[in-house]
């Protein structure tokens, strides 16, 4: 079966690299949505909590409850407004995002037995969630008039911090500061203020406020080549490998896989890899991807199948039972693989499916979880 080895020491290293950009009292909310970008949310959060991370960010009610029921005691914020399971979420001390009056009404009517902690989402230029800054103040006043809700935080999201779009990012931060000033005048500024994603942590110190939200950087990747130039010390924490299940010699002219889109140009050896697009290896890498075996690059031959794919093994000496590296620190570069099919590392990481076994390593070849 395909296997993802996840290096918790490198995860800790990445956390330290990011902390070095922050003031000592700046809190960290680690983004573990999307199953911690494919790495396993409960296991990653457990390790990060042991490293002192104060809060976690998720996308859905199910993600939040899974963390809480796994034993995570730190604050958990759901980034998107939710309207289901509100009573359960509030009673499990899950923090909710409020982006409009409908959210306030739903939370107030939830019947929860404890006060709901909420973070106000302000749209300063992302265009995805939240009111503009003037209407956000009115929403904060509405929250203040609702006894069952407490405004714990306020946040925004920077749309172009990873592009070197300095003017746009500073415009967003100026708008956000207008909100903070207005909240201060109303006596409503909450204790937690956050705007910085991974790119902004590295590039915009004025975006840190008193909490930051690293995501992709924790897992060892940059959000863009622009940011990669500034911070080379991040280490990818996942290595994906898979076994060889079949090897055969083929003659020149032999077609391989669906549609016969790849044909051997010389006599060669074809090896079948037990990994396909149902495991998260993109079908788009058909005839484009490559794997690594014994320091050699073996190209994907033909279309990637649901559960398997084939590679041109040539004279590599590969045998049934050997494993090939699909991506990772010692294998093919995930960012380059993603770029070759017009996507980003985030998409490939979050595509790694549940049937891929994940092992958590405390050091090389020493499983921890």
C-alpha cells in the first residue's frame, strides 16, 4: 500500500522557523483544516499542542469536533460560518466565525448551555467572507447586544501576501486597522487580533498583531516562489512512497495503460506501482510525473490508473517488493510536480486519501504515532 511518512521533528523545526519572525507574546493558530493539509489533523495538532501552539483553525464543524474529541484542549476556530450543530460546538468550547447578522441570529437561537466565543471576520480585500469595515462595526455592536455571545477575536485574510503585491496587502492592513480603531472607540476591541497567513508571517511583520495563522509553511512548503526566496529553512515533512507489485520486460512499440498514450521507444522494463489517483496521485501526471528509485528518476508511463500506475524502469534493476518515492524531501519535488500540471502543493497534499497509511516519525525510521 502507499505510505506517507510524516517527520514530526521537521514539523517542530518549521514551527521554530516561524516563531523566529514573531514577538515573544504573539500567539499561533495553526491551520489544520483539510486534514492538516493531508497530513492527519489529530496527530499533527496533538504534536503542535505539545510544542506550545495555542490554537487551531479548521474549516468545518466535523473537523473541529474531531480535534476536540481526540483530546485537543487548545482553542479551535472554525474559519467559515456554520449553521449546523451549533449547540454541540458551543458546548464543546469551539470558537465560531461570525461574518453576518444571520450567524449572530443562529448562534443566539442555538440553545447552548454556555456563552459562545466568536471571532468577527472582516473583508478587507479577499472578497470571500465578511462585511466591509464600516458594516463590520455595526455587526460588532450587534454581537455586544447579544448576551449569549462574546466577541473574543477579530480577523481578516490577506489575498495577495504571497505575490509580492505590497501595495494591495498594505491597503488591506490599513482597512483592518481602521476596524480596530473603530472597535477601540466603541470599547469593543477583542483580545485576539489576527491577519497573517504563512506568507505574511515571513514578509509583513506589521500583519502579526497578537496572533498569526500559519498553514502551508508548517508542512514545509511556501505559498509561492516569491516567499521561498526569503525563507529557505522550511523542510517538507511528508514523504510518500509506494511498493512495486509487478515487473515485466517489454519490447519497443508496446503500448502501456489506458488509451495507449505511451509506447515504449526501445526494449525496456515496466514496473507497476501500487498507487493511483484514488490514493491522491493525480491523473494529470500521466506521462509527466516521475518517481525515484535508488537515486534514479523513473518516468510515469501512460495514464495513471485509479489504484496503480506504471513507470519506465529501464535498467534500474527494480524488483517486486521494492518501494519508490513519489514525492518528499528525498524524492521528487512536490512543488515542481504540481506546477507541471498547473496546480499548487496545497492541492496535491490535500488529495492524499484516507487509504494511504500515515506514520508519524520522531526521527529517521523511528515511528512515534
